[in-house]
RNA sequence: GCGCCUGUAGCUCAAUAGGAUAGAGCAACGGACUUCUAAUCCGUAGGUUGGGGGUUCGAUUCCCUUCGGGCGCGCCA
C-alpha cells in the first residue's frame, strides 16, 4: 500500500507543528485540519497552506507570520519531496515540490489503474441516497432527470470515497392519486371501446394514459368494458401502476441510473409500523390530540407549526408515511440518509428533520438536498414544461434527442442548487460549444495516439524502463499536477456533496491535454522521449475515464 | 406576511472549507491545419461580485439590512 503523496507532505508539516507545540513555542489546544492546495498564482509555489493564519485564531495578538516562522524553524525538508519553502505575508506557507514527487504520481496512477481515485474517508459508513421517487402517475420529465443525475453521481462519488452506499427509489403506491390514476385509465379504456364514460375530476389527462388504456385493450380486449365493481377498479389501479413503474424504470436505465432498492409505501402499512412510531412519539412526549386529530410537536425542533399525523377521520397523512418510512430507514441501520428532492418540496424539510429528532435520531441522520429547477431552451426560447400544456418533454425524449452522456453532463456541470438552463441547441451541437464532446475528444485522441504507437511497435507502459525525467516541459508539469489533484477533488466532492466539482475537473484536465497536444508531439523520433510521453498520456487517459465513469458518462475510444 | 434557493463579464456559469491579482465557455474581433483526429489551439477585449452596513490580517463566500428573480407555506400527495 503506497502512501498518498499529498498526505505525506501534510504529515511533514504537521510534524513541524507538533514539534513546535512540544517545545512550547506554540501552545496549541488542537490542530485544525491542514489544507494543502495548489495556489491560483504560480509564483506562490506548487502547494500552499494557510495553517499559520488558521492557528493565529487560537491566540489572538500573535502575528501569523511569527507562527509560520516557528513552523518553518521546525520543518525538516531534507530527504522529503519538498524542494523549497517560502513564507509570505500575511502568513501563507508556500511549498515547491521536487520534480520527483510529480513523477511518483504517474507511477501511482499507472500502478492503480482503474482503482486510482479510491479513498477511504467514508471508512465504510453506511449511507443511503434516496432520489427521484416520483409518484408513479406519469412519465419522468427533465427535472426528474436532473435529480437522477445528481443522485446517481453523488452515490458513485460517496462509494469511491469509501462509503457503503445504497440507492433507493420510494414508490408512493397508495392513496388518492392511485385511485385517480386507476380511474383515469379505466375511463380512457372504456372511452376507447366506445362507452360513454365520465373522466374523473382532477384525473390524469396526458396522452400516456390513453397509451396504457390501448395496451390493456390489446392484452385483455373488452374483458373489463362497462364494469364498475371494486375488483375492476383495483385491476385498473394495479395494472396502471405496474406499467408506469416499468416505464420509469426503463427511462432511468436508459439514462444510466439503476437503483438497489425500490421501496413500496404500501409495504409500510403491512406491519403496523405506524402504531410503533406513534407509541414511540407518545412515549417521548412529542404527540398530542387536538380537534380529533393526532399531532406531532415538530415546533419543538424549529418547525413553524405542529403537523397532523393522523386525520380526524382516522386516515394517516402523507407525513405519517414519511415518518415511518424514515423510521424504517433508521432501523435498517444506515448511519445517514440523504434525500434528494425537487425545489418545490423544500418546505417539507423542517418538519421531516423535526420528526427524526422527535423519534430520537441524531440531528444529521437525515439530510435533504434540494435540486433547483431545469429550464429547457430551444432556439433561444423557453420550452414550457407543464404537464397540462402540450409541450411536455419527458426524460425519455431528452435522452433520445441529445443522448445519455450529454444529458447527464449538462445536469451535473453546474451546482445542483442553481437553476439549470438546458440549451437544447448547444446540447445537440457536436462542436466546441459542447463540453461533453470536448472532454470525450481528449480521451479519444489519447486512445488514437496509443493505437498508433502500437502499430509502430512502440513499447507502452513499461514503467521501470521509462525515464520520466524527460518530462520536463511546463505543460507536462501542469498536466501531472492536475492528475495528482484527482483525489483531493473527489474528497471535496464527497464531503461537500458537489458532483459538479468533478465535471469542472474533467474540463480543466481535458483542456490541459488539448493544449499539450497542440504544442508537442507524443510520438517523435526520440524513442526515450516518446516512451515517457506515452506514459504520461496513458495516465491522463486513465484519469479521464475513471472520472467519467464516476459521473456515469461514457469514454469512447474514437469519435 | 413568513420560510428556503438565488443575484458574479453582453449570455450561461466557476471560484475547492473565509485566502493571495474574481476565472472558464459562448457571443465579438484577430490568428494557427504539409502535423499522433482542427469536435483542437493561440491572442485581444470584457467586472464597483445587485445596493448599503458589519465581523477580521483577509469577504463572491459568514452576519444584518434593502432591492430584484424562483419556489414553498393543507387534517393534498
């Protein structure tokens, strides 16, 4: 097991700090997490830390420069990867790294291959990510696609960061909306068979309802024509649910998203879990009766008002389902669950988090991530997305139109909490405007060069026999530094739950490669140089494909 | 009215956990193909980070206030 090189340098700095503490020159309580990052400006070195500035908080009045100087006094850089150290006002410690450190990164990447990027910051902690969870009453639209992309990518990021992750879809398969769905399909079925049949008020009017009715006709002919009994209603409800769920599952699969668990709301009520939750809440004194209904005292945990869990008529509310659903999650042993919701549900967060605390779970057991809306732009104009309007665009349509890779990238390229403006014209263009192709093209170029090298019988990735010192150009150093940053980027994406850090990283890396490619040839008359450069681009290719894989975007070998 | 998200270049957005001279792409203008794929590269121009206060060595980032945009405030789901 080789040591993480950035960690190694951090350790050297920390040792200097600990030594200063032992000597009494820095009477510290605790040492904050040491951040070691490449500065924006090259004159500030290869890596930089603000630790002295951080530490100066602990003892006011002490000049950060003095603190930095004390650390430097105790810093042993002989026989390390650090080449030079500098101290700059107001207290930054800047480090220059030996070239050998950079080369060592390449060795590590090559050795680990597809494993490069894996971390262990999760330490096996179990996290559940629940996302999409759309009511099974119609097809997924593009907004759900954004949630799906974010949830799936975040799950992959957490996995590679060392968490045990489960992806779950919650199916709201009971209640009024299911009755309406069944009723709507039943009405269309009968109408298609020539019956005069009233369409339910507030029913689902989309074309897909007619499609389902048509399917039922081909499968069952007129078997249920004109029937109005309970059994028939159940039949329509059930078959509509199954068909729509199947469609949702297919659309997601086509989008590259697969769930570990499809969890049915109905199943919650088969074990009388509601009673269990109510008992617990009562015991903990967060439950009371008022106006004939049962209320949860969510205001005790910051909610604006208390919420009804069982209605006056004895029926549990949707909130009740969600409480026992999350109780179930807790009982399944997750250390933390992340719910990903659309922006229209944000008002629900407080009461859910309050309910969790009322049940006695840790405050951060449930975290909710709110994904902002998507606006589709076509020919410079906004495309309406209401279900009622005719211009409904489904996720399926979008994937057909622009492809899975482009759709996923566009949803992930911006922070999920900013509104996505999805320009269909840009997404469809196979030009430099489209960042997906820009990145994939970098990978395809690398594959193409390696293929050429093979036809020329050039030896590839013979690590021991390559003289990496020949990689001495500025562009090469920049590339290697970027490669070595992958793990830090994944770490940051995992801790902050920000998949878009990886799309940005990919773009930067691709950009550095394209620049390098333009200035230098990989395959030259100089065999030794060629070998070294081939090794470098192989590493770039590996990192590109590893990162694309995390985001669920394919890495084509030729374009 | 209250709550959540948001406001950065003409447009779409970054800015890593409060760090150093706020960066990319597009659009505009000017260049580079006898080349391992030009789906590429180089250059020019573009800013009072909506406004105003505060916190500190330092604020696009945190707090208060104000203005604009989006969304939500059911014994609906």
